[in-house]
C-alpha cells in the first residue's frame, strides 16, 4: 500500500512537471512582432499593466480584484481565440493545454494566497499565458487584415 502511494505521488509530480515544461516551451514561442499590446488596448484588457506592475514592484491589488482581472481577460482572450479567423471554431491542442495550465496556475494562486506565500511568480505565469493568447489573436487578425489567410477564414465575431 505504501509503495503504491509513493508511485502515485511520484507519477503525479512527473505529470505536473512535464505539463509545466511543455507549457513554458509553448509560451516561449517567438512571434514576428509583439501583437499583444494592440489586442490588449483594443479589448481593454488589463493584464499588461498587471504584468508590468508585478515585474517592477509588489502589486497593490487585493486578491478579489486580481482574480477578477485575470478571469475577465482570460475569458475575453479565449473567446477571441475560438472565434477570430478560426474556421472550425475550436481550440488547437496547444491552446487547450495552455487553458488547462491557466486553471492549474489559478488554483495554485489561490492556495499560495491562503498559505500567505509569495505569489509573484504565479501571477507572472498567468499573465504570460494571457500574453501568448493575445499574440496568437493578434497574429490571426493581422493575417486577415493583410490578406494572407484563406478566403474562407474570416473574422467570425
């Protein structure tokens, strides 16, 4: 019984470390330009200012407002991912994995807040996921805007 429990714990730890490494590799993908700022401005997303304030100094947002900002930006960006220049209206495998990772990081943020531990790194992880999503949306919009995408893939808003 003890050996089975140790194997289960070890396997779960390996699964989460594999998930984290894979998601970090996806997020580190380079885009030909930074699209996220224009998408954030156009949709009034707050994650860039949250990311900047978190990188420079300790954020002064209370947890409820922080959670609301991250959740609203996440919902807006996942909606745009699904509907902007996406003919099949489905998420890619990478996007699904990052959505799962966002939920896990959100849970980790809540746990770290309850335990009164530093949550700066988790907030930066969450905002980097949102930045990646905004870059993907911006790249798709740019492809439609300059006519480099197929004619059947149009803005489906």
